[in-house]
C-alpha cells in the first residue's frame, strides 16, 4: 500500500521536475539533432562529393527507408516486450558506430557510394527501433494525464532539431567535408545514449511469451487493433499517401536545390532548417486550436495548407538570392501546418490506444504510413531522370493533395473538440492482450468502430499531440 502511495505521490510533481523525464527529453533532443543532420549529410555527400545521379540518390534514400517496411511490425512487438530505455540506448550507440564507419573509410582510402549504402541501411534499421521505443517510452514514464504536455515538450525538441540539424549538416558539408559532418551526427547519437541510460524509473511490462509464435501473435494483435479501429485505419492510410509522395518529392527536391537552383550546402541547410521554426509555431497552435475549432477541422485544413504550399517550389526560377527567401517561407509554412497535423494526429492515436499495445500500434502505423517510402524515393529518382527536375517536382507536389483529400472524407474529419480515449490502460494478465483486443470494441478492435463509438475525453487547452 505504501509503495502504491509513493508511486502516486511521485507522479504529482510538475513534468519538468521529473528527473527521468528530463533525461528522456535531453536524450531524444540529441538523437533528433543527430537524425536531422544525418538526413541531410548523407544525400549531400552522395550528390556533392560523389557526384551521384538521380537514380543513385533515390537508391540511397530507399535503402535507408527500407527497414521501415521490413522491420516496423517486428520492432513494435519487440518494444512492447522489453524496456524502451534499453532499446533506445542500444539503437543510438549503434547509429553512432555506423556513422563512424564513414570517416574510417575515408582514412583507409575507400570512400564511395557502397559505403554510404551500408551505413544508410544500418542507420535505417536502428532508427526504426529507436522511433518505436521513444514514442512508447513516454506512455510508460509519465502519468496519462500528462502525456500531451510530454508530447509537446518532445515535439518542441524535435522542432529545435529541425532548425539546427539541417543547417548544421549543410554548413559542415559545405565548409569542411563529409566525414566532419558525419562525426557531428555520431556525437549527438552518443550523447543521447548516455542521457537515456541514466533514466532510473523501472518500466512496467506485460509478461513475455516464448518463441517466435508469440512474436507473430503480438504482431497480429497490433495489426488487428489498428485495422479494427476506423480512426487508426484512417491515420495509417492518410499517412501512407502523404509519406509515399513526400518521399518522391524530397528525392527530387534534394537534387533540384543544388543542381536546378544552384544553392550551396549552407543555403540548402538554411532552407530546410526553416521547417524548424515553423514546427515550433505549429506545436504552440496545436495546444489550442483543436480544442477551440475541433480536431477534425484542424487536421484537414492544416493538411491542405501544408501540402498545398509545396506547389510553390516548382515555380521558382532565377538566382539563389531570390529563390532562397521564398524557399525559407515555403518551408516555414510547411513546418507550421505539418506540425499542427503531426501533433493532433498523435493526440488522437495515444488517446485511443491502451498503454500495453502502444509500441505495436506505433509500429503498425509506421509500417502502413512509411512502408512504401523506399518505393516513393525510387519513383522520385526515376521521375527526375525521365521527366526532369521541375516537372517531377510539380507532379509529386500535386500528388501530396491525395492525403488531405482522403482525410476530408474519413472519420478523422468528423472529430470534434473532444478526444476518444482507451477505457482500459493495460491487460489484466499475461494472456489478456489477445482477449482484450477482441472483447473491447470501444477501443476499436474486432469490428470497425467509428470515433463516436469511443468514450470521449474533454480536450483541454493544454493538450498537444503528434502525427
């Protein structure tokens, strides 16, 4: 009894007075800086240092994204059976070591695209596990009523990384060399692993099953849970439409900036970094707008603006002095309204999903939403080589509108100023996971369930979330 009272008392202090949450926040911030810098550095090394063509750049991006398709579902089952802290520490240590192979290859005189491909694959594999674990870790670390504030803090750090990461990566590639920029990313991953490793609170985990049959069963539970809930299904489909065409657009975009608009690495970093301040603004808006106007209206309208503003990019001509300010403005608006969609979507997902299956739901939606991004990257490279950069940018930017169009006709558009929420926080026993997925329709399992069928929870002014 006393232990339970201590647990409840420990949950009372403010979020920023929780030392374990601060360690998670510091580690996640450092990891996001490393990830954002690496996403710019590896393509720029390929394009600027190795003179990679459109098809080769598409292949590089596809190799880094392929693990999302191949491993997301397994990663979800893995994380739900293990401590998220351990998974995050191992993943970031591995990413730091993988990036360290690039400077080593330069020192040995064997730099080249094959080395980048291997490193991109390793980083992609470890990123899948880290991303699933960090999204599930917050639910295990803080009280449920503070999840949205915790999400706001983590999304704010991601926004800061979007500001500094690309700019830092582009500047280092431009001023120094690829290996120096890569070492910076490795440093951030190492810092993240040190901070997260210091988290002391033990996680409450469901009992583990044994053998590969249990893992397959857990994966199927996650699939059934998402497929059986109308809102989660809509999130997965809308995300898939967006991520596929955004992957294609970004492959062309990263070629167009240095070759079509003749921007330097520093200018490219600044243009991409403009998404960061926009994301900060979007996070602040997400704390208030859904509760005032309704989650559905905010989702659809924000997606329309975020995706529509990318149509300005193919229209850019002229010198870099003209193009750069316009690109900064476009990326700022994209970051603002894209983040507004992200935060609101995460609020919906976390409200609907019980704690015990968070990892698998995150992994299933990542699998559905981002599994086809390698194909999108390859398509972007193929379009750029066949139709040219400007035409390919126009086609992929127009195709982004399919995502908000789908959302407008989905259950997500009908969300009001109240959020649905999962009635049961965790399974009652080791075997209850499979039972509760089938027997608790209010969480959207078993049969397709509309959002209105789930018990509502009042959306307060300080409830942000994430896409």
